[in-house]
């Protein structure tokens, strides 16, 4: 009788788990279908309003002058032996100084850290990379090449190639996600972790599943699962959606800070209009659901989390919850009026808060190899 009861309990546990998994993937595919329907309506409306211009866009052939601004640093390349991929990065500051490594988000590239490259090169060897699939770095074609393990290994390989065994790691948006994961898996390589507008991955997963409002704000995660169609929607009307992402009142840079200049915007369009560029950027999303939940969660490095109060994509309540996964000093700063792109529209405040955090505890000497 006891054996039968034991087997029944195991069966019920497995059944509950299977139902939960089925519900999880049903939610994902159902939301994908809904987002596709909305996108098709938008496409139809664009065709009605602009029948000749809808399917026209221009590949930018020449980089704007701001991308060659020598005050930002030197353009360099590294080919990683293990993966075979070549990465582009911009570096400034003296070699041998503590390494500060910057990881950008979607749909950005190294240029999003221009204000921080200038600011921190006096005390650090600052390096802003084009992550795989972005900018001048190599662009693997398959979505499987953008799994969490590969993205985290990229960071480890680059740090070691630069001649360091640890760094101060700074990440924003998707770069923030990879920074969290890198600190979880390689705690000995992160002296301090600085994350901008990106919750701990486990916080995001749990919160989004319990809060429909966040699920709605994250609808792009579901839409981007589709092949090719998201690339089309981001390209039509000469990349109108991308322009709006960076400049509109609801989501753009500079609602209460520095505005994105016309030249800055052209820098993004130059990088994202290149053949295959949008696919590389979108492939980060096309692996995310199979990579969660995480098997390891805890961060053992000191953490600074900076959060734009007016982030259009992420709800502020997630920021404080990140504390649950940090086994070290945790500082959270909410920046009033700042958007999702806070290191660009509030660079002075962001830089000051980073300096304050860096000077806490052991001081700057702790960053040296």
C-alpha cells in the first residue's frame, strides 16, 4: 500500500510539472501569435498610408564622424581561438590600469558607452565591446549561437585576451543580463558589478509571469521569436521603428536629459542597417525562453544597480527584488526622470554614482591584477 501511495505521489508531481511546462510554452506561443497579429495590422496600415515607401530602406554605407572620434578611444579587434569569432572593441586609458569592461544592450553597440569611455579612462583601462552579432564583431547566423553559455564565455575569453584575470563589469539591458550571468558563474573575475536598467534574470522571470503589466511591456520578447518578420518590421519606412525607439516621447533618449543628436542616431542606423545586423541582435531573444529558469542564481560580487525611473520596458518594482540574489554589498539608485537608456540621457548622474560606488569598500586598488 505504501509503495502504491509513493508511486501515486510521484505521478502527481510529474503531472503537475508537465502541466506547468505546457502552460509556460502555451503562454509563450499564444502571446507570439497575438503579437504577430498586431504587427500584421501595423504593416497593413503602413501599406495603406505609404504604399510606395513602406518597403524602402537605406543601408548606410559610410560611418558618421562620431564613430571615429579619437577622444573615445582606439578601435581594436580580437579573434577568440576557441569560438573562432572576431570581436571589435574600443579601448582607452593606459594599459595595465584596472580593467572596466562595458557590455551594451539591444539594439545598441559600443557607441552607447561614449560618455563613460571618456569619463573613466583616467583611472581605468576602459573597453567597450561590440557583442557577438553586433557592430563590427562577427555575426553567427544560427540562433543557437546566442545561448547564454556562449555569450558568457565570450566575456571570459575577452577579459583573458586583454591580459586580465578580473574586471569591473558594467552592463546595460541585454549586456546587463550577460553581466549578471557572468558574475554568477565567474565570481572570482568580477571585482564589482554595475548593472543599468536590467533586473537579475530570475527576478525578471518570476515577476513577468506574475504581473500582466510587465508581460505586456515585454511583448517584444514574444514577437522576436518569429523568423524574419521582426527584421522586416524594424526595417520598413527606412527603419522608422528603430528611430522611434531612440527618439519618441514614450521610449526615447533625452526626455529629461541629453537628446540624441542626428549624428548619434545615424551612428545607430549605420550599425543596424548592415546586412544581417538585425538578425544578430534579435537572435539574443530567440534563445531566452529555453535558457530560463537559471540553475544558479547568487551573485557574490558587490553590486550597483542603476535604474531609470521612466523606463518604458521594465517596471521599477523589480529593482529592489534583486537584493534577494546578492550575497554582498548591494546599492540601488533610482534616477529620477531617466529613461531606459539612462547612461546616454543622464550620463553625468550615472558617472557620479558609479564613481561613488567604485570608491566604496576596498577602494580602487582592489581592481588591479
